C-alpha cells in the first residue's frame, strides 16, 4: 500500500521512535510501513491517524485504485 507516512512524520518533526510511542506501535512497524514492506491493518491505521492527526486517506493511498 502506497503511503506518505515518512513525509508526514518528517513534517511534524517526529522520529520513528516518537511516532511509535505516540501510536503505541513498534519502531520496526513504523519503518516497515514507511518502506512499504508491511501492509497495516485497520487498527494500525487508526492508531497512526490518531497519532499524526492526519486522515487515513491522506496517509495511505493506492495509485491503482480509481
């Protein structure tokens, strides 16, 4: 799943560690999502939305979907 998580995290001045703490996820999970290694489930997406204050559709997108 394509995403802008790394860009959004940087815009907010957050390290992967800080975002992990705010979202109650591991830094490894944040890294895997940013590098599109892992596809986040609904609960993980919800945690990232709450931690960043950015709507899910602005973080995650699929260029193949119309």
